[in-house]
C-alpha cells in the first residue's frame, strides 16, 4: 500500500508491502503542519520569507522589520522567525514629579529634548539606562499597566537613577506625594 505524505513541500512515499493498492473514495495525502510555537515560526528546509509571510498573512517587509533581517535570502533551517511584533515589557520603580522649582531646574515647564510641558499632560521622565538599554526615546508611547493608561516619554531623569520612571503630576504636589514610590510595568512596541 502506498501512502503519500506532504511534509513541508517534500513529497515522501511510504511503502508497506510490494503491491500497489488504492482505496476508493479516501485520500492517502496527509498534510503535516508547519512548525510554529506561539508567536514564533521555526524555519524548515526550502522555506522562503515570502512563503512564510503569505502563509501567516503578513508582508515580507513586516517580517524583515520585526526580525531585523537585512536580507530575506539569509534564512537557515532552524532559524526562529517572529510572526508578530513582540511588545517590550519591563518592571520599574515609578515616582512622581511636578513642575515646581524644588523638583526641577529654573525652567519647570521645559523638559529634556526641549519639550514644553504643562499640567494635564500624560508624560513620564525615564532614567538614562532605560533609554540606552531598552531604546525608550523622546515621544515613545508607553502603557503603565497598573494605571491602564498610556503616557509619552518627554523627559529624562538624572543619571544617578536606574530602572526608574517619574510620572508627571502637573502642579499637584499632594497627588505626587500620595503616589510615593511604586513598582509598575511599562509596555510598548
């Protein structure tokens, strides 16, 4: 009996016995699924980036960007290809600050990168290590998971702080003091 198994575009004939048999009304073709673990596809022999993109409904450029591939022909068997952009997530210490001279320099409404700030804005200042290590940058939109809100990076903290953010509270000193110091999770693309 012959069985035909389609294994990632490789046709394999399995023989059991010498005689050829056919079973009418049934198919002997079995399709083996591609190797995928959650958000990651494992490259198989003969795969191309365009085939993978087509199969998972994304563009080649998108896969190149999120996987930091310069050349789409550089795939090797066993390579991991991310199918969706993985969000970055870190735990940090969060404090609060206001636009009072005791908490800023002599220009309390001017932040780093010459950003003008005003009460009511949902912004954060980040410690320099978060900029360097995680690529947080001016204008980056981040979600503070525990608050369920999005904030924009518009200010930098002193280099003496590590793994830390400061949440802007406008002119509300009481709110900033009440916030205190907490651990929060930042999530961003």
